[in-house]
C-alpha cells in the first residue's frame, strides 16, 4: 500500500521525467532496522530513490559492501553521509576530534558511493557549535574554514562529484 508521501514523491518524479529530466527524492524513514536490504526496501516502499547513509564506518568493508549492494539493487542512491561537527570549535582538542570525525565521515561517503558528505563550517561560539559569534564574520573564520576543508579533502581525496540527477 502506498502512503501519501510515496504517491506525492512518485507523482513529482513522473512529472520531472515527463519534462525530460528527473531528480531523485528521499526523506527520513522510521523503520527500526540495521539491515541494508530492509532499509533499501523501505525507501522504495515510500517512493524514495535517494537515502541517508545507514550507520557504518569506512573500515567495516563488509557493511559498506552490503549497503552499496542493497541500495543499488533497489535503485536507491545514498544521497548523503552527515558529519555535523564544529570544525572551528574554540577548544583545540575538540576541534581536532571533530576534524577527525568529519574526515572519517567523508571516507564513509566515498566508500558507499554517497553523493555528498554534509557538514557546516562550524562556529567560534564556545557554547553552541552552530551558533552566532562575531568572529564568524571575519577573515580568521574564512581562512580556518578553507584550511579545514583542505585537510579533510586532502586526507580522503574524493573522486569526481556524483550527480543526484539521472
């Protein structure tokens, strides 16, 4: 049985295809499972053809392979791996740990063939990792953000960008 969400997703996808282009759509699912096959099937059931990456690490090659194969078999792309850490944390130890975490998440994105790894630059705010801070508007913030991006990208050396478009 199709849900309202699945019908809307399918209708939008059909409209885009009729217009000569298409985009993959996805969203949250609420299935309590770690099984990649079951997760991929649930995305399909909801009318999705894009997904968040299930929990995994790049070092777990068997799980990475299972995720890649299950989602590919159901024509669902892994749209993103979330990182969501403050790469500009004022505390040096926390900043290093966050950069390491983001680097590992980009490695996972590469391993599963995700379209992107998502994060924000962060903030100099010592209390709210994404919060406002006067220093966020200055040259130091910009330069530190560029340097952080370079470190993460240079560590993983991601392949050419992948498109969400078919």
